[in-house]
C-alpha cells in the first residue's frame, strides 16, 4: 500500500510539473497597453531611464565640490634606529675648560684663543623612538569658476537626459504601434482568406455535383481544387508571418517569448479619418527639438565654464592635530600630547598655460555653433516631415477608400458570376477570374489600410502629437 501511494504521488508530481512547464501567461493588450508595457520593460527605455539616475548621481558629485571637505588621520611611527647628526664642537663645556686651563698655564690671563678649525664634531641623536599623531583637516572651496558653472548646469544636464529618454520612448512607441497594427491588419486579412476558403470549398462541392450530373468536366473540378489549395497555401504564409510578427512585437516590448501575446484592438477607418491633417504644429512639440534646445543651453554653459577658468580659485583650509613623542610605546597614559592648529586661505592664479584655455573657449564656441546649426536644420526637417506625412496620409486615405469600393464591386462581380455558373450560363474560368480579382482587391485594401495607419503614426510623430 505504501509503495502504491509513493508511486502515485510521484506520478502526480510529474503531471503538476509538466502542467506548470507548459502553462503560459496570457497578455491580452490594446495598443495603449502594449505601449505602456514597452515603456516599463523595453531594454532601450530602461537604459535611458537609468541614464537619468546616473546623471542624478553625477550631479551629487558636482554638488559635493561646493561642500566642506573633511579628512581625519592618525598614525604611529617607530624608529628602531634614530638618525645621528654631526655638529661642530664649538660650545662644549669640556672644551671651554680645557682652553681656560691652557690660558692660565701660559700666563695669558683671561685671554682665550680658539683654534681656527674648531675642535672637531660631536654626534647627537635628535628625536625619540616612538611618535604618534592624530588630526583633522578641513578645506572649503570659496570660488572656482568651473565648479560654479557646473552647479548652474546641473538642472540642464539632467533635463538633457530626460529629453533623450523621451526621444527613445517616442521611437519605441511608434515602432510598437506600427507592428501592432500590422498584425491587426494581418488578422483581418486572415479572416478574409478564411472566407475565401469557405467560398471555394462550397464552389468545389457544387462543381463536383455538377460534374457528377455530367454538366462539367473533370478539368473544372481540378481548376477549383488548385485555386482552393493556392488560397490555403497563402493562408499558411500569412499565419507564419503573423507568428513571426507576434514574436518580434514581444521582443520589442521586452516580453518573454514563452508568454502569450493577444492583440485585442481593431482598426477603424473612422479613427484614421479623424480630422488630423488640419492640425497646426509647433517645433517645440517635437522631442528632438526639445533635446537640441537643451543641448544648446549646455553649450552656452560650456563656453562660460572655460571663460571663468581664467579667474583665480580661492579656498579656505584649516588643520587641527595632536602629537606625542615617547621613548616607549605608552601613548595611552596621561603624559602630554602637544597641539598644532592652523587656518589659512589659498588663492591660485593661472598665469600661463600655453594658450590652452583660449583653445578650449574657441572649441566650445564652435561646438555651440554646430548645435545651433543642427537646430536650424531640424526645423527644416520637421517642415519636410510634416509635408511628406500630410501627402502620404492624404494619398493613403484616398487609396483605402478606392480599394474598399473595389472590394464591394469585386464581391458583387463574383456573386453574379457564381450565380450564372450555377445556372449553367457561365464557365469555371469566369469564376476563377472573378475570385482572383476579389482576392487582389482584398490584398490591396489591407495594404492600403496598413499604409494609412502608418501614415497617421508618421504624421502624429512629425507634428509632435504621438
């Protein structure tokens, strides 16, 4: 009994593990939800947002330069052999007494004559074997032109990275929307192919019945069969393309491939025709323009920074320390520690650097001019983008309307031809031609539908309204 229970428990565990392995998380997204997901999970977006956090820490480093800098230090030094120094022996008491005795002996009285070369050298050790010290150093930058400009530019630099992230997010959003709607259009096309397959399957059955009754040839049955197989093959290609596109969209979203992605939005012609072509636009609405505007501001700060680097820098400093000298390692007793302290101000004046600062000033001015030129070029690009997207949108909408009408006409022609065929007034070739024209009209319509949504996305991006 125990063995039976263990065996069944193991089997149940395997079943549960297998079910867990094959279970997929299902994500059913509208286009807005897909974009929101990408804004949180796409690697490019996450890195752009991390760049903002990195710059925040860089700004803290710049701010730190304006704060007092405090450092503490302590240390012990031991001299096993204290250095010996030699000094002239001019003032030794023993030497003086020898000279006095010599003078008395010679009857010179109080007159003492010192040898011209002195009395040689004496050797002495200065210091003690053990030295200890502990202290605190404080410095405060009072003025530095480059640090001053760096503090002013902190907000602009952070804004630059935020604008860069916004440009990245807009690019990801546009790509997500295009691929999303491409898949939506593909699903609609797939539905049309299914309808065509159903239509041809019925036609094949009708043709076979007519053939059985002797009113059609085997060739007619074969032709319909070939057409049906061609449509099924085309459907298989569309299914494979949709599967690959779905995988590509998940990659762009930053979604694991093992999860399931279902698109819940549909594409409405009314949304495409919403009155957007009459909208005015402003250069400042474009993310790229905002980015270059901040870059221009930073270029101005750069010029100012190098100009102020010619000015003196001023810093205050102070130091407070304790030191002790011992013949033995006994620094923790009550013997005296000696105090040393100082305060001061240091002014550093740049005098000559080989004209390096002048070169840096000119370089930063040229770079600023390049940024300004890029802004003017971007204005022209925006005008061009808006005009081209307007033309593309107008053409796409017109083409879409025409192709929609063509589908209606092609369906009408097919239905009429099929009725004639069923009544014995037409032939199989006419149905084949009518079906080919209907399928072509459908393909052209879905192509124009995708062109229209792509044109709308490009238009919204061009005017900064995406």
